[in-house]
C-alpha cells in the first residue's frame, strides 16, 4: 500500500474478498444458505459504503456513508460471532475475520470522529 492509497478503501476491499470466500465455502461445503447471505451482504457493504463516502458530494454525505459502513461492520461482527459460536465456521478462521472486522471498526470510528470534529 502506498501513501496515496486510502487505507479504509484498501482494507475494506480486502475484507470483502475474504467474506466472499467465506460465503463460497459456506455454500459449497456446508450447504448453509441463510446466514451465508447475511454475512455476504453486510461484509461487502462496508467497502461499498466506504467507496461511496470517498466520492461524497459534501461533508454531511461523507459522514452519512461512513456511518453506514460502520453500522455494517457492527452487523458483520455479530454474524461472525454467531457463525463461530454455532460452530458453522472454525474458531481460528472466525477469529481472524473478527479481528479484521474490529480493525475496520476502529479505522471507521477514527475517520468519523475526525470528520465530525472538523
């Protein structure tokens, strides 16, 4: 990652790829169709809303889009914990994704605090 790259865009995209792979694994290996759709929607929405924020037309729009990304990260964290605790996803794999998700939450929180303060 270079200095000119936006860390939230890069990390949320990389996270979305991991979520897509988790979704494929859940569909093909475990034949799990309901929870897999939930995690796919919320986990990829973080990056999509971050991208929208990057192209925001105003500060208010920027904050609104990033706030949605933050809410989606919280929802994703919920689904990951549920998948882990219900033993649909192995602990190690789930813990890795939870750590990544929490990192995104911290970055989003920091950006939102800065944006709201300025």
